[in-house]
């Protein structure tokens, strides 16, 4: 499988946008919310390559085009890993001719990766690029507010495991304040 860096990923998104602009009638605008390693690469917060573009939400009209551009929507099965109100914090990545491409906020991405906590996730959220841009106050709120990460958890046990992972992450990476 081909590994994709920033320019490769952006070219795929622009290609999708161009194809949609040429094939779908009307002036409707569509959207896509990108997550995972691909979001970090696109925001230049990860230097390593990724295999595909992970999308947690997109306009239904885009589904017929996604496979051609290696865009994966299977991540929707893990929606409970994202804080409940993550859509309120999405950030514009690229405004195309017909598609607006967003990424989840960095803090929402960290929460999701702490829930999943695969080896690559731990590396992704421990990089200097990520740690240097984190809003720790927002991250704390998302991790502990009952209306955010707890509200989207499958059950109390999964939230408890997440909280342990978050406490360990904060202990190891939060900057010291004098």
C-alpha cells in the first residue's frame, strides 16, 4: 500500500474536489471531516506517512467517490472515541471548489488517540509538534467534562480506562508551570 505525505494527501483531496465539481450538478457545497494520522499529517503535526485518509463525517453525496481516493469512513465505527461535541471545534483545512475539508481540533484528535491508544497513536500525540500546540486547558475540559469525552464513552469502564491513559499522558507531557 502506498504511503502518503502531506502533499500527496492534499493532492488527493483536491482531486476529489475537482471530480465532484465536474460531475455533480448544481452549486451545493459538501463537507468532509478528516481525523487520525492523516489529519495530523495535513496539519503538519506528523512527519511520518499514512496509508489513507480517515474521515469521521462527510456529505452523503461524496460516498461514491471515496474509494478512488483512498478515503476511509470505517473510522465512523469509533465515533465514541471523540468528545461528544467535537463538531463544534472542527478547523478548516481547505476550501475547495465544492468541498469544504475540515479536521478535528488537535485536542479532539488527542482524546481520540488516547481512547484508541495503539502504538502509533502514542507516538503521534507525544511528538514535539503536537505537544507544542496543545491547549492543555481545553484538553483537560474535553477529558473530564461530563458533556464531552465521558458523554461519548461506550460505558463507564471504557471512560475509566481512558481517564487512566489521560492522567498518564498529562503526567508525562504537560509542561511544568511555576
